[in-house]
């Protein structure tokens, strides 16, 4: 039996023809798909937007550090030297005005005072004797038994005795003053903050023994620019931040003199007793100051860095087809705060701006506002 055999080359030719037809169909389909893709524009990208709102009276809140201090504080010591006999208080004790705080050993001084009193008494007795003698001599002078010269001598002796009595009394008073200066009393109601010596130590004149600060009256001292300090009114309350919570203090006065080093004027505020503050704490004064120019607030995420140190924003311009295109506008930064910037530039009031996502867009891109965010406050 004979069989018919097809040549091998004919089969390969048929296979290649079929493959060519398949590739041709695939390429045509791809080109048609690309043509359809080019013909259909992409959908606008949803973006967050914010409305530009110009505000000529915008104000910013600035904070100036201040220090809580006692209105009065004193380093107490003795005006004379001597051995410290007693110290009646310790650190942290609350004291009242006039309360005894410390005293020196006054035994020797008391003996001197006793001696001075005795001398005063002796001088007083001599003065009394001289006065009686003067009276008797005056009677004798009237009867003509003594001369005027004798009477004048007696009268002079009386005056001298009276002068010696006054001198002795003054010396005794001076010693009593020294005794008073040997005692330290509280000059005002306050708290003892330091104790520099103990009993038995020899105190020197003017050497601090105790430190005391006034407890009931606290004040705040703040260094302010001259223009701000000049605008403060006496008796006006101002808001301070103390450890994250607000406290109010009333402006009392300012020095009116610009410090050469800090270039500020020291302002003093009275702090109420219920403020819960302590001397030495740091506070911050909140002051709202006008920016002084027209502009609008934008979030920092809306700013794109431009050329030569300038900044720009993207404005959503209507394209007439129900969408918007992004247009880049240059702006000037006037004031920068945490999370927001006050700017001015070629932007009309009420125009929509791209609020964020500037890294995902390009100028001229079609977008649509997904949501209009609240204005930056």
C-alpha cells in the first residue's frame, strides 16, 4: 500500500501565515484602543480647595516670656556684730509682719544700758541739787546778801548739770537703739526662703541671715517692645499662659525706659492670689497685634517653592467645561505661624486655591474641588 506524504516545508509556511494574521489582528486592536484612549480625556482629579479671603484687619497672637516674682523680698541681717543667740524660723516658714525672727546675745549690751541708766540718774540728782541751790541763791540775791556774779555762777552750774543729764540720757537711748538693732523682725507677711546662719555664729553688720519674700502679693515682670508697652492701659487685664493654663494679671505700670541689652521695656502686672502661681515661675504674655497689611491666610501645605526664594500657590481656574485647571500664582509671605501663612499677591478675593497635595499635580492639570476646606484661622 502506498501513502501520500505532504512536504515538511509546506506545513511551516502555513503556520507562519497563521501567526502573521494573529499578530496583525492584535496590533490593529491595540492601535484602536490607544486611539480611543487619546480621544477620551482623563477625568479631572479631585483635590482639596480653600477660598482666598482677604482680611485687612488680621491680627496675630504673639507671646512674650515673663517671670513671676514677689513684689517685695529682703535679705535680713543685723546692723551690729555679735553672737547669734537664737533664730526662731526656718526655710519654708510663713511669718507675719513684726514677728521675731532672730536675735543676738544682748547680755553685755543690757549691762551697758544699766550703767548708762545709773549715770543718767546720777546726773539727774546733780541737776536737782543745782536747781535747788540756784533757787536759794536767787533769794539771797534779792536780799542783797550775794553779788550778781555769784548768782550767775550758780545758774551756769545748773545748766551744766542739766546738760550732763541730757547727755547721759542720750547715751542710754543710743544703747537701747543698739538693743533694738540686735533683733530681726519680719518687715512684712511672707515666707522664709533661705537661712544663712545658725545659733552661735558671729554675725557681721549687713551679713544676710534670713531671706524672706512677700507671700500675698505676686507680680509678673515682662520685657516688651516699646510700642507694645506704650499701648498698655493701667488696670487692664491681660491673659498669660502658665504651665499650659491661662491666668489673668492686671497691668500696673512700666519703667518706660528701654534696656540697652534687651532693647525692651519692663512692664509690671499684678497677679491675683487665686492664680496658683509661685515666685520664680515663667509665664508667657499673649498679645494680639495687627499685621498691618491686606492679605489672606493659607495652610503651609498650599505653598509651593518658587524661584529666587519666592513662593506660589495654585489657583483653580474654571475651564468652561464644568472643571478647573491649575494656574500657578506668585505670592509674598508676610507672616508665618505654625500650620499657616499670611500671604498677599496676584490672587483675587474669593478664588479657590489648592489646599494640599502640590506634589501630585502640575500646572494646567484639570482638577475638581473635592471639598472646600475651612479658611485658615
